[in-house]
C-alpha cells in the first residue's frame, strides 16, 4: 500500500496543486469558501502537472460574478497553438448566495478576497478562497513572536522528555 506522501494527496482525496502561504502571514482570515474555476483544456492539463502559482493573486467581484486575477498557470508543453494566456482572468464558480455575501463583505473597508490554495478533487479543480482583512506591520511582528515562542516551548518540552 502506498503512503499518502507518495501520491501527493491529502486526506479526503485532494491533491494540493498550489498554496498561498504568504496569505496567512499578510491577512486575518475571516471566512473561507470553496469555489470551482472555469478553465480551458490546456489549463487543466497544466494544473494536473503542478504548474500553477497563486502568489500575488486575488479575487474581485465584478458585475455579479467573481473573477480571479494574477493566477499564473504555465502554458501546457504539448499545447502548441491551442495554448492559453498564462495570466488571463479566470471566472470562479460560486453559488448566488455566496456571491451576495462576498459583495456585501468586500464593500466594507479593508476586506479582500484572497485564494489560499488550489487543489484537485474528483477530477475538478477547486480554489479555497478566503475573505480576509489586511494585517498591519505590528500584527505581523506579533504573529512571528508568538510562533517563535511556541517553537521554543515545544523544543524545551522535547528536551525535558528526553532527559
């Protein structure tokens, strides 16, 4: 039996293709949504090969629809003339009630829509989208100090268990 690490899959049959690790450092995550994404044939093939990058990407509500901007999906190597534009704006597929909630929340000052991760589940590509509020620099420093304190405490605990 193959281990979970061999297949690149997490629990629940998801294969994480791209993560935005910087988002949790730069934002307070208020709420999360799972959204489908409208893709072309060469885009999904490239995503299955793991060639997607969420860094600096964001979502925006425009004309009652949610669009993902600055998502980079590398061109598919065997795609020749049918290849896609790597930085094109892509439509996210959400329920109407979720879109209304996002419209109301993003009109408030300081809230943004940030993709946290992109994964494959059941043959479909999904985006984990977060409603987030930006952190100030002192919040980031506080989070780093907390993380370092937890790491030091865990290290001290492990050393006491050994001795």
